[in-house]
């Protein structure tokens, strides 16, 4: 049971999803800065 839980967190797909979430936050911040500058 414990082993399968670790496999889920070590799964490359899970790490890829985590990276996507961080990039999404970064893109939102960039969009906000761009809107403030152009407005």
C-alpha cells in the first residue's frame, strides 16, 4: 500500500503536472504586468 502511494508521487506525469501549474501561475503574473503596462 505504501509503495503504491510513493509510485504515484514519483510518477513523471505527476511531476509534469506540478511544473505545468507553476508555469501557469507564472504566465498569469506576466499577463497582469503586461495589462498594467499597456493600459
